[in-house]
C-alpha cells in the first residue's frame, strides 16, 4: 500500500463547504488503496487575524505566546477536516504538530524542524485511519509550541513525507501549479510542467510564495518529489523533482518578486577591521537573516554600509544595529521600507553572459531605478521601489520571452 502525503493551504479550507470538498478529494485518494496523511493550514486568513488580535492586546506580543496562539489556527482546521471525513463514513484522526512528533528548535516564529518521531502517525495508519496533521507547528525539548514561519505548513508536509518515505508529497493550493511569474501579477504567466529543486528553491526564497523555501530544501535533501496543484480542479499541476531535463533547464525559468524587504544603511562608518562583524554578529545571534550587503569604497577612511532584511524584522534589526553604530562612531543609521526585490531565475544563466544586461535594460526602459543588485549562479536580483514592482515583473516577463514557456 502506497503512502501519500497531501497538504491543503488556507484558501482550500477557508469555509465549511471547502473543508467538505477537501474531504471528498482525500476520500478519492484513500479509495485508490493508499494510506493518506494530510497536512492542513489554518482556515483562510485566520493566521493574519490572530496576529492582528494579539497586537490589539499587546503591540509586541511575547513570541512564545504568539506561537501558541497561532498554532490554534491549524488545530481548528485539522479537527474540522477529521470531522468532515467522519461524516463521509471514513475513519480519521487529527493530530497537533506536537502529537505528530514534530520536534523543533526554540526559535519562535521561525523554528526549524530538528527531528520527526512519527510513531503515533504510523500507529494510526496501522488502524486504518486517515491522519490529519496541523501544519506550521512543532514542539521544543521544553514542551513549548513553536511555529515554522509564514507558509510553513508546506514544510510540515515535506518533512512528514520524507520521514514516512511517502511516494509523493502533494501540495494543493489556489493556483494550478508553479508559474513562470506570480499569476496575480502576470495573468498570462504559464504553468511549468516540472521544475528542479535548485530553481524552485531560488524562486521560493526570492518571493514565489506558492512553496515555502524550507519545504523545497527538505524535498531536495530527501529526494522527495513534490506535486503542486489546485485543490479546486483536477489539472495536472507542476512536479518539483531532481530529474529535470537539460533542455528545459537551459533558460530563464521564472521571475519572482518579494515585498517583504527593508534596507538599513549605517552612514559614516570608520573603515577598519572588525566593523562588519560588530554590526552583523548581533543580527546573527537574534536569528535575523541579512540578504544583500553592500559596502561603498571608503573616502578618508569613512564608508557607508547598506544591507537588507525582511521588513518584518526591521524594528528588531534597527534596535540591534543602532547601539552598535553609536559605539563604533558611525554617523547615523537610516532605514527604508518601501522596497521590493525582483529576480530572474534559471540554471541556464550559469556561465552565460548577457542575462544581467538584458535585465538592467528592461528595467531602465520602464524608468525603474535599481538601488541594489545581488546575484547567485542561477539568479539576478534587483532591489527597486515597491511601487514599481508590478511594472518590473511584467517588463522582465516580456524581455525574457517567458510567454514562450511550455504550458
Ligand atoms: P496556500 O494558502 O495554499 O499555501 P499561498 O498563498 O501560500 O497558498 O501560495 C499560493 C499563491 O502563491 C498563489 O495564489 C500566487 O498568487 C502566489 N505565487 C507567487 N508566485 C507564484 C508562482 N511563480 N507560481 C504560482 N503561484 C505563485
Ligand atoms: N497558517 C500559516 C500562515 O498563514 C501557515 C501556512 O499557511 O502554511 O502562514
Ligand atoms: Mg502557502
């Protein structure tokens, strides 16, 4: 008997009717003779609503309390889905992340899965149950509930698929797969039939929120094929796997954009050894990831240091950097929130000239100013003003002939 892990996102379980629809889809998979483990997200916008509610009570809620609060969203949807399956005459049991054996580190709001102990899941499957697991959460050694970062239910699903040695991990969402750009920005974007882990990881990390980056990382690590498809149709979707053919790999595969970007500039920094480590060490200790870092050439031994962090980390990052800037004799610390990243991604860019200049020209022709640039072997990212992001994505889509991509 094969084991299939399915994950249904928030919009797929947004109300009672949708939960019943998901239950019927699960039954179809079960009826084909499979064991089924299902991971669910919180209903609709529940997570956002819980965050807002918490902030009305306390503008800076304690991370431990916030995590326990947010974890309840997924508990609600998983119990309701088990009830929906029960009413269709199927045996189902819901489990919180902790009950499912998902052990994490203690970094609240961005915890990483350290281990999965799936004994309870295996026992329930043995009894013929469909197992529904609340996504996005785990438990620390000290029995505190953690969450895995926004969009983290994808990661729960892939982690369970890996540890249970599932045949496939199916991610059901509100679009019909992975597209060459966010279909909300570029309605004519094409669905990719398949995409490699490497390209998908860059797309996800640089803003394509259809998959959580950590889920893609785990998929690659355990060589777990991931299907991304719609929970509202039976269209074929996109397969993320390791065996993508060279021909398909050989071009720009997608455009990603990310609005969760903020920039910090430490102005008038003395140019001497130890300064960068003094600034970045406290950020690393606080688990804040810094993305683009640019240091200008110094004049009279004074320079400016600019870097980006997630917008959601800006307040915390400024509170750590400002005192350091003061102590090293920097002039001031300034931040900018109204920024976005646009990225072109494709393994075809490796060792091939011309992609950067085409990208810069396309942005220039729209009158879009590039503030910072970063690259990897398979990606070029420009940081631009937030209000230009839609124009930028559309211009890049045209410049790289993505309308020619196979559907
Ligand atoms: P879920 O709640 O099912 O996890 P998400 O909202 O997290 O769904 O992810 C799906 C959304 O991701 C889509 O509605 C789409 O707007 C967005 N998205 C961004 N980039 C892409 C892309 N390249 N392909 C498909 N969807 C994308
Ligand atoms: N409910 C969580 C969120 O909104 C996790 C998820 O949907 O994957 O981010
Ligand atoms: Mg998601």
